[in-house]
C-alpha cells in the first residue's frame, strides 16, 4: 500500500458520541446554535469559521474524513471521494454523499451521506492522509464509468499529467494510458465500459488545466480540427512561448483564460495578479506581432461546443 504522511486532521473534528456527560453535549450544542460549529455528517462537526474558509474540494475531503472518523471499520474511499482525496479536478458541483467500495457480501447499506459500491475491494490500494483510497488508475476508471464525458476526461488528463508533474500532498504515481486500460479490463463491472474506454482513448497528459480539458471535449463534440497541445510558438521577439492550443495549418493559437489563472500561485510564480496580467498581454502581443492568429476564451465558451465552434471559426479556424 502506497502511503503519504497522515495529517493530524482528526483533532479538528468533533464527534458528539465522544461526549461523556449530558452537560458536555448541552454545552456543545449551545455553541452550534450560536453558529460556532457546523455538522459535516451526522454526529461530526467542525468549527464554522474553518468550514467557511474551505473551498468545495476541501469540503468534500472533510466529509470523507468525517465519515471515516465515525465509521466502525476501515473504509475504502472511491469514485468522487477518491477524486477529491487525490486532488484531481472536478468540473461541476461535488456530490453531497461520500463514495466507498465494499465487498459484495458485506451487507452494508448506503444512506443519505454514504454511497456503498458493493463491487468488491481491489487488492492494491493507496493511503492519503491516513485514509484508504482506490489507486489513481482505479479512481480514473471508476469515475469514467459514471461521470459525464467531460468530467471524466478532465480527471483522466490530470491523472496522466501527474507522472511528469507530481503533487507533494498525494502519493507519487507513474500512470500511463496502458495502465488505465489494464485497470479497466480488471474491474469486474461491465456496465459503463464502452463509455470509460472512450474517455481513456481521448485522455491526454498534455492538457494542463481543467479548462483546457473541457475545451478539448467541446472541440471534439463540435467536430473541430484537433490542435497540438502545449506547443512551442516563436514570437516576434524571438522568444519561444508555450501555448495551450496550436493549429499550424491555420496559423492559430488558442488559449483558455480562466479567472483562477491570475490567482493560482503555480501560475503567478511570485508575481502579483497585475504583473501576471501585464506579462500575458506582452506574450499575446509578441505572438500576434509574429503573424500568428490568437484566440482566447473562458469557461462559458469552453463548456459549450456551439459557442467554442463559433468563437474559433471567427478567429480563422476551418
């Protein structure tokens, strides 16, 4: 079992079953009524201020941890919950339930906060922050069966990209496309296999961010020419730039320009958002001055095949 150093997240959770006296319970629920604590799952609370500071990804991870804290036996987190724990990108709203794998004969039932997939537990698992979770390959395959094509491609792209761009918070992986197909063939369920295979066929480690992955999906659905991803383009200054999308036959550069780009520390690299914006303008001007076409778009267009098609055709794509 692959492991990372477990963070001491347990101390931030309050389990009401651990109160020893009625007085302790009464005092705690008085704090809840004052808005000092919020319930994550039934019987498990966190400080309200801490909850407010969490983004939606962190909230789902906290739901998984709260579910593990109250469980009577070890859980194997899977599907959407494994996606959150692996720090893979999820496009859309996180589900309100936590997903786990269980044995066919376990007798366990799903409830309002926990969904049990009774398909059996694989022999190879991983551990993230002390929680047992499906491997990266199994996580991609499981979600590819049940999520939308765009959501699944975004996850598969990011998982493959981890080989060259690892994250410190999760186990080191060296995932390849053949690994994913082998995992798909090993899963006992056949339902959703064709859908998952289409996702794995289309997945590409070169897609850098979720917006790029969703743009690729919209391009496919709109039957647009396939671009080269993360291509090198020379600007008028002679500087070589890495661009999101490049159509050499049409001399066209495409860039997904999400708002988070100017607040992401990885993108900013120590710069202020204002300086990053100025650098991007210089970059675009340099590319255009070299005679290349340039087109930018955000999430609204990326999620719509029709809008993206119209946007790129206007920019010169055919």
